[in-house]
């Protein structure tokens, strides 16, 4: 049976380059292209995939939060991160959060094929092995529930509790209860400290100063 490979990147030319590499590694695969995280999720909901190639910075996503969400919803799916960032902390964080591989956008087509081939064969593929030591902060962030991550996202945007409640269609009391749990899980004492810790999910975006309530 022919498998499906989903390529999620908002740059058409780079999607084409990835599609060329995918075609060499999975010659019989149906290649599904997506230009946003939402389109990638819709493609996954439409049918099983053998792998997802995921850009970390698209119009509706920026950073490693999208990787955490997809890993939670599709735990068996190999997700290969493709990123313009070549910082070791980013590839290491992607490995810790469950990515199957990390391919810098500066990589040659031969390197892309090598990396995708390793993932196809069930091996990980990361620059320098992708192992710079586990980060306890990332482990704590990953322990948050999807609802808690959404609320943390609202805090990072600088939203007040009542604004988060409106956005998520829940009560302000529920937001406050979630924030208490978030601070406890992250081991911090304030919204500001939570935002600073969660900035480890960013690829190249600075943290936003949180509103106070």
C-alpha cells in the first residue's frame, strides 16, 4: 500500500526541495503539501501518514509548541523538524520533545536524503547526534495538559485572565485554577517566571511580558 508523506512548510520552493528528497527515499509515497500547521493537521485527520516533515515557523505556528501538540495527538507518527535555525539548543529540544529527526534548511539534498532515510529505517537523525543533555524545564513544560498549554499560550501573549477565558470559552475561575496548576507543574511562582521558562519553546521569537490578571 502506498503511504502518505506530509510536508508542512510555508515556502513553496523549499517544499519542492523537500518533495524531491522525499521522492528519493519514499519513491512510491503520495506527497501531501501543507503551508500551515492547520493544513498539516487536516491532512493527518484525513488519513494515516508515514511521516510528517514540519517547519517550526509558519503563519500559524512559531516554535516547538506545535511539535508538542502533534506528538501528543499522533504519538506513533515520525515527525521530522525542518528549520532555518541551526542552534544546537533547538535540535536538542526537538529531540527531547519527541521529534524523529531535525534537518536544517541549509542542508544539502544529499544530507536531506540521508536524514529522511534514517527516519524511514526507524533511526533518529540530528545534527551532532541531537544529544546535549536533557532539559528539566522542557520536561516540565511537556507535562502540561493541552488545555494548560493553551492557557500558557494566552499568558505569553500578554492576555488577562478574562481575555483568556473569552478566547477559550471557559470561566475566569477555570482559568485561574489552570494557572495555579501551571505554576505548580513548572515549579515557578509567577506568570512572568512561567513566560520566561516557556520561552525555551521559541525558535527565534522573544517572550512577551505577561499581563498580571
